[in-house]
């Protein structure tokens, strides 16, 4: 039995495994950690923390993807 957490991701309510890290979430959505910025509960999270930072119930995440152009 997995314990699920209800979180808000870019304004949408979703459910995730409670033992998921930011890096796990990025992997799940096929996002390159080098091309995104992650804000957790209104705080920008350094990329070095993605592997360590667990997502908890009621967390609010904003993931912004950088798109190259020229």
C-alpha cells in the first residue's frame, strides 16, 4: 500500500507517492532537471536539493521549463 500525497503542481491537484522526491517527479514527467526551475511552497529549490527534497501532502510546486530560442 502506497501512501499518497495530494499536491498542487502548476495549479493542478494531483496525487503522488508520499516518498517521492523532486527529482522523481521531474523524471515521472520526463523533464530535464537542467532545463527547469522548481518552486516549492513559494521557495526556489536549488538543483542540488532535487534528489533529497521529499514532496509532502499539500505541497504546492511550480515547475518552469526553459525553452531555448534564437
